[in-house]
């Protein structure tokens, strides 16, 4: 049997690819043989991340800025990738924002901002990728949900939880709509993962202990914990799987 986890010859776009999780998932795809396009808001950040990954994996990695909330921007990204590489096999939607606000006073402009990136952005990125993949009759899309798409959470997370619930339903609905075109749509559902944006939690022993104790495996997640599940969903290893969220959460959602 051939190595069904291999991504040799596959072309991937990672939206939010210069972010904490996006960078490590991009590294994982590159290590497993994929050509990787790091896409994010800031062109310099995409190039810097691409260079960093390339220097470690020696793979084909480039940076191309795009804004997932802007259809034209994502369409241009797809066209540039198609022109350069001739196809698109994998899209990871690893962009996202959280604006923690007290629910009694939740400013609706912040609600709109978080929905704009997490929900509308995910739909635009899926829609544009889906159009390309429909022509090819194959493709794998992986959205970043969260344990907070399954479970309510205190601390001003109403908006974030609602967006991740929506990401899960976008994932399921598109999986059904596009199954006949052989486009698979799945999601990753991480628990808290230490990235530059959440490093302050790891640096605060009391807070870190609180988060770790809530996880059955007794620790906080690291970005590398997500790579195996991502490569699995991107590769032939998951060829009969669509519409699922894989929770990488140390057992958190099992209870
Ligand atoms: N870290 C965790 O604990 C955790 C847990 C569960 C789920 N997640 C989810 O995993 C994903 C990645 O999280 P992360 O921790 O890696 O966050 P991150 O480090 O903040 O990375 C997110 C990236 O998305 C980019 N971005 C924001 N708006 C965008 C837009 N409109 N178009 C394109 N890119 C955009 C950001 O760019 P700028 O920095 O320039 O704004 C950033 O580079 C998110 O969906 C998050 O909700 C994270």
C-alpha cells in the first residue's frame, strides 16, 4: 500500500497562514510534500513565513496576501495560484479573530467584525475554493472551528462561540452540497493552543493551571498537536470523510 498521508504533488492554500496555527499547519503540509501558498492580510508576513518554512523543508512555499472578507481578493488569490501551479487541492481556513466582550454590553460593531472574518470569511474562502475544485472534481477544505463551536464558554466569548458554531454548520452543509463533486469539507476543533496570541496564558502559571486542569489530558495544546489531524484531513488517508470536525482537545469535548 502506498503512503496515503503523502501530499506530494498537491497544491495547498493556507488562509491565515502567517498566524500561530496557520504557520505550523503550513509547515506540516510542506513537510509532507505539498506546495504551500501562505495567504494572510499582510504580504510581508506571508513572505516571511514562507521563507521560514522553505528554509526548513526545502519545499515550494510562497506568500500571497489576501483578505478573506473580500470576494475579489480571494478570487484573485485563486487565479494567481491556478496560473502558477495549474490546480488547487487543499485549502485550510486558519484565519480568525476573537473579541472578548461582556454580553450585557456587547458592541454590535464588534459582533459584526468577528462574524465578518470568522463566518463570512470562511464562507467566501470555501465558495471560491469550491468553484475551482468543482472543475477539478476533487479537493479538500479544512476549516478551523474550536471546542467553543461545541460548548458555551464564559469570559466574553459569546460572539466567538457563535461564529465557531456557524463554522461547524458551514462545514456540514457544504460537505453535503459538494459531496457529489468529490469536494470534501471538514474542520479541526482545537482546545486552547499556545500561539503568540495566547502565550500570555502559558506565561501566567495560575491561568495556565486553570486551563490545563479543564483538559482531561491535563495540559494545554501546542500547535504541533494539530499537524497530524490536518495532514490526515488534507490527504487521501481521509478520502471517505466529509462534514466532520476532528476535535484535537485532549479529551475536552468527550465529557
Ligand atoms: N489559538 C487557539 O487557542 C485556538 C483554539 C481553537 C481554535 N482556534 C482557531 O484557529 C485559527 C487560527 O488561530 P491562531 O491562534 O493561529 O490565530 P492568529 O495567530 O491570530 O492567526 C490568525 C491569522 O488570521 C489572519 N487574519 C485575520 N483576519 C484575516 C482576513 N480578513 N483575511 C485573511 N487573514 C486574516 C491574522 O492576520 P493579522 O494578525 O494581520 O490580523 C492572523 O495572521 C482561528 O480560526 C482560531 O479561531 C485557535
